[in-house]
């Protein structure tokens, strides 16, 4: 590997000037053969975050005239800059998707400044006005799909105890936990959601221990927010509990136990991006959306989901898809310490920036953020 | 109770269950390393062996449908990696620690490369023996679902303890580890003894890996080991190269790993990072309590490159 990198670097030092010259002549629309680069932080068939992006990349491969290059397990260090440079200089990539959160600053921003004619799209919603205009961020309000999962989980749980295996108490994760818990309370006002933080994005033994501990506490429906939900899904199903998935559809792992899940819908979004560029439009630097914008979706219901649960979940989903939208975090919201976190009368909709700073767990969640 | 929860009892039960579930890889790797180090060589590459074992066990179990063949394959893979380590180390002026680090990287890298197509499929797992049949509390039953490999590991510890003291080959390994000159004077090839000891060590570490992928957590992915092989090697040092202490140390580590999630599940949520770090704090504490600047570690084989 190291030798490969060194020789590549030498190559690109020579090639950089040439390619830059060629890039200045590039038009906004795609030529006959356009190359798109995808960079993943982990393995692209992890049944999780990276697989969701790889499914998006696979959707692009089907479009004629597009060539997709991919590299897996690129750490969030200057290694990603080298990968980006080699994709640009050796493969001729003109649109890049460094998909992991930590790739953005300083790595992707630096590359976007260095190659001002190329497009960079980052998953995570970190773009700000100070960043280069050829860089962009997109992200999905996956809490909407978690809310639907919560409704289904609330109906499916016999004990009224739900479990959530989470990585770290950061706003995005807390938002998912809260949405899941609020959804569950819609179905069963007494439902509680117990959360366990494992401390990192990929800790299979901790995730398995967390799953077992939750089930020992009487939890009978679990979901998670970690990079690879496979461990939780398989271990919960073995113990006879039911699961809601995350990132991608995990039902092949546990067909009987799988209720539904919150999935990314990158295979719908990425072709849209490509069409926008081909049509000469610019992709908004800050691109976000939820179920309505087809950035997230829910897994098909499993056989264990009751007709009542399906109906309620479908009704709420229809509200998300409607023109008016639907606010999960409504006024009068109390956290699990009894403090009012959203004053009565103010509904916080999907795009409300206050929700990006979430640092609380709502009433009905058992657990603490620190 | 009526709702199926057992309240605070979850914590001791989870620690017990965790000790049984999580400790097995520690146990096998540390017993294997114990044999290797007693012969006078350190194999730091067991992290790589563990991951290779996990990957090959999963692959063979998936391809043949028999998890036991997977366990065997993991053992053989481990023995081959052990032979590689011993082979390189038998060359003159080769540092076994450096070779171990190289093999650790080689083993994990090779396992990730070969294991790529194995992340998605689901392989048949090892069966568990239900020791909780006497209880009608499902949590107790779940905690006492014990895998045969754990029992083999538990039996192996006293057998090794006995073997090091009383059997011919046990004494030979110790002779090679305490004084290679003495072993040579007795007419034995030190290199051959160390080759065998490293291979057996690798075999056991490979089996430890098969437990990870075939029983608990029970699937192959790249974060599976997250340093358990290295921890187990360190564990041998604070178990003072004693197989019986290796057993207790492994159980303590397994239980400590379960402590963080279990405490959170009963509502002790403050400082979960600290509880998640429990195994490492335990290591540090034991190291600090037992070390002394005035003498070398008691029980350390004299031929080890760290004591020499």
C-alpha cells in the first residue's frame, strides 16, 4: 500500500499541472464519459452508513456515460486529500463525494480551493458561507424516518420498553433518539425508550453487550445509531427481540424480527445531483431534506407489524409527504429531567436550526447525555 | 418484576454474562501467548492472528456450513501465522517484538482483504449449551448460555498449569524460556521448541478469533477485535505467565467490558465513558499495584527479550 501511494504521489506531482490546464476548459455539463469519485471511511458492504452511500454510487453506475471510482477505508486524515488528488489526476474525476463527516474540514475544503472547477459534495451539512462555492453539503432529516420506526415500535412492543443503542451523544444522534421515542409515545403514551451509548461509531462487542443488557431490562424492540447495525440486529433477533433498522434495510439479517427501519435514500439523490450538473444548474451548497425530498425513506414493514401500526405509521408518513410538512418537535416539549425545552406554541419544523443544537433527551427516554 | 425486568440485578448478571461471553477470546489468546512466552519468545502478532482466525472461521463456516470446521480452520491459520513468526525469529539477530508488530499488521490487513466478501453473508454459528435450564428467569438463562469453546478454555487453564509443572514437554518449554543454554546442553533444539510453542500459541489465538466471529458478537466485520488480541498479550504479563491467573484475568476483563452498558441500562448514566474504559483502568491499576522498580517481574521467563 505505502509503495503504491508514494509512486502515485510522484505521478500526480507531474500530472497535476496538466490536468489543471485541462480542467479550466471543462464545461458545466458532463462530457460523454464523466468520472465520479466516491470515498468511504469504512467498508462499503457494512450493512450501514457506507453501504448506504455505495448503493447511491451503484445507482449512478447504471446511468450511461458515467464512470464511478470508489475507494474504501480512507481515514479522516490527509489520506483523504491524497485519495481526492489521485481520483482527480489519475482517474479524471470531476465530481467527488467524500462521504464521511470528518473529511470536510480541512481536507475537502482545501481540495475544493485547489481545484476550483470541480464539484465536491459532502455528506453532513457542514457547508457555511465562508467555504468555497464549488463545495457543498447535503444531509437528510432521517429523524423523520426514525419517528415512523418509533410508531411501529410502540405498537409492536409488549413490555412498552424500547431500546436504543447509540454511539455518541451528539445532536444528530440525540435527534434520532428523541424522534424515535416521540413516535413510540404516539402509539403507546406509556412507552419508554432506554438508550445506551457505546462511546464510538463501531464497537461490535460493546454493541452486543448493550443489546443484551437492554433485553435483560425487559426491552423487546430495539433500534440503533451506530455505523454498522448488523451486530445489534443479529444479537437482538437471537434473543427473540424485534428490531428497527438504520442506514440501510437490514431485514435480510433477521427477516422475522425486522419491523421497519430508517434508511438513507442516496440512490434517489445522487442521480438528481448528476442531472442538475448536466443541465447546467448548480447544486445548492446546502442541500437538505427528509422523506418528502426523497433523501430518506423507511424500510418496507416486516410481517410482525400489525395492521393498526401500519395504518398509523402510513398516516403520519402521508403528513410528512404533504405540502404543509409535519413537525416532530412540537411546542410544550419537556425533556427527561422535567425542563421545558420547546416553549408551548412554537413548533420546530424540519429545517429549524435550533434542532441542530439538540442537547437533551425528551420525556420518555431513559438515559442521560453525559 | 411483572414486566419481565429484573431491575438492579441486571448489573451483576450482565457482569457474569459478560465474563462468560466476552472473556473467551481473551482466554484463548492469553493461554496461547502464555505458552509462547514461557518458551522465551513474545508473539505480539496475536492481534493479527485473532482477526485472521475470526475471518477464516467465518469464511469456512459459511462455505462448508459447519462452524466446527471453521474453528479448525481458524486454529490452523493461527498455527501457520505462528510458524511464520517463529520461522522469521529463528533467523539470527531478529527482534521478536518487531516481527510481532509486523505480523499484527500483516494479519489484520490480510484478514480485511480476504474478508471483504464475507461482511454481508451470514454464516452458521457455533451452538450454545443452556446451563440456565433450572431458572425460569429469561435473563439468567440468557447469561448462562455458554459456548463449548469457553468450557474448553476454562479446562485448558488448569491443564496447562499442571502441564508446565509436571509434564516433560511443559518442563522443556520452561527450560527453553528460562535458559536456552541449559536446553541446548540437554541436547534439545531451542528453536524447534519455540517454533512448536509459537505454533500452539497461534493455534489457540486463532480459535479465540473463531469465537468472535462464530459466537459472540457472532459475525465478521472489520471492527470485530478492536484490540482484544493486544489486550490479551498484556494480560499475560499481569497474570505473571500463570495459566490459572490468565483465566481469572480474562474473566475479569470480560466482566469489566460488560459493566459500562449494564450500568447504563439500569440508569447509572453519569460517566459512562469511564465505565466503558473499565478494562483499561483495571489493567493500569493492576500494573501500578504490582510493579516495582527494584526487581524484575516475578514469574517472567528469563529468556524473554523484555526481561533480558
